[in-house]
C-alpha cells in the first residue's frame, strides 16, 4: 500500500505478488478494493497493481479539478505504471474502467503488453443502451430526491450489481463507494456517457486485446444484455477475441476466484494481435 504523485494528482495504490505486471482499472467508484480477492488469487504468479482512481476513496481530489475526461484517467494509469517501473502490463478494465483502458491503449500502447476490456458501457452503440440510460436516470433522480448523492449511488449500485452483490460488499468498501457519489455523478458520469472513440481510432489499436462480457448478460432477455452488446461491438472494431466471464457485470464481486482462473492464461500470454504493425 502506498501513495504516489503522478499526472498532477496523488494516487493510492496496492501491490501484491511477484512476476509479470497485471493492472486492474475500476469503473464507477474507482476503488482498489473492488479487486482484493482477484488480486490475492493472482499474486502467486503476478505482480498485481490496483489503485483508487483520482478523487475516489483514498486518492484525494486535486485542487481545482472540475472535470474528469477519460483521456486524463488513461494518462493517470500510464503514469502510475511508469512511475512504479511496472510497465509493460496486461491491464483489465471493468465497466467505465474498460473505457479508461481503451484510452490507455490508444494513447500509451508502450505501457501495455495486453488489454482485457470487460463490458465497456458504450450505450450509444448497443441497441438496449438508450433504454438502460433512461431507466438509470430515473433511478438516480429518485435517489437524489430521497437522500442526495449517497442514496443515488446506492440505487445505481443495486441497479448495476444486483441487490445480492451489493449486500455482499465489505462494509468499509461499501462506505467508500457511497462516499464517491459526488465525484461520480458530478464529474465522471458525463464523460462516461459521451466517450466513444471513432471506428478509425479503434482500427489503429495495436495492443493485443480481448473483450469480455459476463455469461449471464449474453442472454438477450437479461436485464443488462446491452453491456454484452457493447462488448461485441468493441470486439468487432478491435478485431479482438470475445471472452465470456462468470456471472454478469461485476465478476470481481460475484465470482472473484473463478474470474482469476479465467484470466490467468490471458495474463500469462495475451493473444497475438491480428493486425500488422503500422
């Protein structure tokens, strides 16, 4: 555990194990604690780096910071790996963390030897994305009216994780996540909703990539099937393999040990990129 100044901010980070570097990038609420069990399982073979994204949990909010562009988040991850002398890494990003990883692969391919992008919420390209966004907006507005940002965050987390997964969270982790509500709704969410690289940009990605989605979300009748749809869209644009992981949107919460074992061979040796070097 430690903190380090990179890219104009201070980031809290945790390191486990020895071996090739694996970086986990969290989505909403940006807490390193999302990955504790997965990281513990992989530390027998890898150096596992997790961190609280800027202004979330134990990473303080920079003075004068008023927006959260996705590219800045990607730059944070790149500078963290470089400052700790842990590049190149295989990185795994979940949800909006997969968007951050997309930016990282586009802007800083030199710090990556592979990327696993799990259910990026590119709502604009998923047939069910618009309806999901409208449903979420209603939930957030209700939560804000009832108890402000923390209540809205609880509604959001129950919506995306499911009640059982939300209730299973460590008490301290849950408290930190709810405490990040103001940053998420006030600063991060607009960029999550608007970030979408062009197909031409994605065609330039040379980092070996795998796009993943939860097995439960592959069913067209699933509540969050749109996450799987967005993943398949991205896999097609990256010409990347598509991987099904256990559970749904947050296997690191619901199936951490199984997720670790699914990832292990990819972390050892990412699939070769099918694209010729530029």
